[in-house]
C-alpha cells in the first residue's frame, strides 16, 4: 500500500478555480477515473477524477477552497503504487483545453463569399458525443460566441458556440445525433468568420489566433488516452442557467438519465442551486414514496395525482417557429391586454364556471325604448338596452342574493349594495367600468353614466375607482352580433350575464306564430357558490323582467 496524492491536472488557462463539490469522503473506495471533486470558475466547471483506484485516506480540500493545477485534492491509499510526491495526475498529462487555449472553433467559408461552415471544435479525446440540445434555429440572427449546440459525453458536457456572427442558414445535426471533431454541424450566412481559415477535420487541429475570442462559453473537456482527467463544463454559467439546461455536472446528469429522472424538475441544493447526486436521489425517493410526481406523471394521471394539486403541471406551451410556415409580424400586447389577460386566465382556471343559456322576449321593451328615445331626442341621452339590463340585474340580485356575493375562504360575503360592471370594448382591450349604486339610479341616469364611462374607457382615461367594487357584470355583444357565448366571471364576483344580438323569431302565442324580438342570454356562474337550479331561476326571472319591465317595481 502506498499513499498517492491526487492533484489537480492541467486546467489550462483557468488560474484558480473554486471547489464547489466534494464527491468522496475519507474511507470511500474509489475506482480509477471516478470523479473526486467538482471545481468551477465563472466560465466552466469540471470534475477532477482519480488517476488510481484506491481508498480515500484524507481530503486535502474543502468546499470553497481555491485550487489550481498541481493542488493536491486528496491522499489515496493505492495498492502497489509508489509513494508520491510524484504527481499522480493523469499520465499522460491530461489535455484539458482551456478556453483561451482551445483550438479554433471550426468555421470556414464554404466558398469565397458563401456560407460559413460551423464544425465541431477540438473536444479532446471524446468521440461520438451526443447532441443533447439545439440552441438556435434557421433564420435566427446569431452573435459571435453564441452557443449553438450542447453536446455531452458520459464525462463532459459542452456548448459549441458560433465562430462568427451571421444568420443561421442550416442545422446539419439534430438532437440525438452523435458528432466528432471536425463534423459539419451548421451553416451560417452573411457571416464574417472569426475563426480558423480552414476546417479542421483531423484529430490534431491547428491552434488559431481567434480562439480566445470564441472560447469563453465553450466547455472543452479533454482527456488523454489514459483519461485520468475528465473535465465537464456545464452548458451554462452557475447561477445563470442558459437555454434551460439544469445546473448539474455531467455525471449527475448521467445518473439522473439512468434513473429516468427528469433532471430539470429536480431542485438543486448545491452551491448556486447546483443539482447534486443527493438531490436526484431524494427526488427519486419522493416520487417513489408518492409525495411528489414528475410533470409527465401529473399530465397522465391528474385525477389520481399524489401531488399537491395546486400546480397545474401542464405540458409546456408548444414552441412553434411560425416563420417556417409563412411571413409573420410581432406586436407587443397592450398594457390592458396584459392585465386583463392575466385576470381572465386566473378566473378561468380557478373558478368552476357553468353557463346557462336562455332567451328574453324584449319585443315590448325595445318598442318602448325606441319610442322613449324618439320622444326625448333633444335630451342628448340615448337610453340603451344595456341600461334596462342593469336595472333588471339589480332586481334579480335582490331576489337571488347569493349572486351578489363573493367567496372569502369558507365564507360567503353577501353584499347589500348593487354596483354593476359592464364590459366595454376599447381599442386597447377589454375593461369593465362599474355603475355604482345602480339600485338608486333610474334608467336615464344609468344610460348617461354608461355613455360617459364608455367614452372614458375608449379614451384610456378610466381610473381604478371607475373599475373596482363591482358586484355583478354584464357583457353585451348585442351591438355586434352572435348568439350565445360563455363569459368569464369577473372575480371576486360569482356570476356574469352575457348578452348577444336580439333577433326577430317566430314564437307560438297559443294560437299562432308571432314575430318576437328575442334576446339571447348567457349566464356564467361560479358552481362553488351557485347551483344549476338557482342559475336557471335567475335567468328565467331576469328574462321575465325584460319581457315585462313593470315587474321591476312590483
Ligand atoms: N341586440 C340588438 N341590438 C343591440 C343590442 C342587442 N342586444 N344591444 C345594443 N344593440 C344596438 C343598439 O341599439 C345600437 O343600435 P343603434 O345605433 O341603432 O341605436 C347598437 O347596437 C350599438 O350599441 P352600443 O354598443 O353603442 O351600445 P350598448 O349599450 O349596447 O353597448 C358598450 C355599450 C360599451 C357595452 C359596447 O359599446 C361594448 O363595448 N360592447 C362590447 C362588450 C364586450 O366586448 N364584451 C365581451 C366581453 S368578453 O370578451
């Protein structure tokens, strides 16, 4: 038995790197090439493997220490070895390619002014590395050094950056393909190559002067044939993951893959959120024990999920390269759309909506409205059907108080005031101004206030006071058209009346068919508060008020 000191191998231009993970402890039996510690700089991380098999006698570093080439990592008891100080780093000396010393990324014009070929740079002795991520797509404008691919072997992962700026013309590889040094992987257009003049297709690529400028994001890992050193550079910088690649070393990634653990769902507890082997193990235990589930499990069996039930755990939103199918334009959502969209989404997802449809016979009411407006033309106020509906809503809320409520935990807050919101379409999106104390106002006043609020809405001048405190909302598409729809409840309200365009329909009056003006109603309600029978009664009552408005005062 001899004590061998395992040292940090040649890590190229990395002057000092921090120890971020100890992968073994005294007493552990390690195999040759087994990773001992993980070190990391701001540009790269790498695992330092053991050059010998043996038993860890003593760790000479701890997390947080700075080490450099030649630093002793640990003392290993090795059968049949000669005692160090003879350095026990890999022999032959590991050929780690530091960024600044890395051979040129292979890029060369295919023709004098033609596209630039992007080839796999020197990745040391690694052969047949798999493409695990494609980070750009044809048509993308690419900057110099921008990462295009992530490739991974069992020992290392690395990003392959673009050797030049330009527009990505063509990808020559896809996820799952295996590549080797010199392989053509992409074509860039309109690019000024910053790299070597000729593609390097041999195993002994030439150094290129531009290498330093293209190297920082590259994780180059190389091991000699004896492969004592393996270097794993993550595809992102710590604490600032790029392209969604989890912050974990290649061996942890491999471990997760072997177990079938989706590593991007594992929460890292290591420094800067790094995912450790322990994290993968405890995630596995939780899933096996039923206290957690993977996204795939949740998507397959939401009803029997062992999860909290709070997260929707949906499939990711489809990513489509729309430009592939035709020309497109991009436009930012308006401020109102962003706010209302987020509110509508929450309400749609969290409230169990049901919508009841019905019709109101507004023949007589419309005749009265038209006549009233004619008689009062000079007043400057146009009485709208919506104003009658607001008044009818107040009467229906009085008769069915649970419609004028809000849920607050296990309690229902029943309101004794009647503030009615109405959806207004504006050039910038949907807003819902509120008519306050509609029970205390007449139809003319409501019409006038609605006209003022609708104008304010269109001019983008509504303030928070104009849009808060609503008890119930009406969304009228009557001026536009349509038959029925499913309005989304305006939380914390518990119901909303949707109205579409009235139309003349033949109705049987007991003796004959008569033309009646029918108004389509669509009442959406929160099933946690209201049940179907109440909703049907509300609609019937609401319709009866519009059919004969005298009932309002009864
Ligand atoms: N059936 C038939 N005609 C109707 C009608 C109905 N249910 N409701 C209104 N109309 C008629 C009006 O009588 C008016 O006709 P005249 O010009 O001949 O008098 C015309 O349609 C236009 O009405 P209006 O839209 O100016 O007035 P309103 O009171 O009906 O609506 C407002 C006001 C602000 C609610 C409306 O302009 C609006 O923005 N509606 C859209 C609401 C919306 O987007 N809802 C969807 C929300 S969910 O995404």
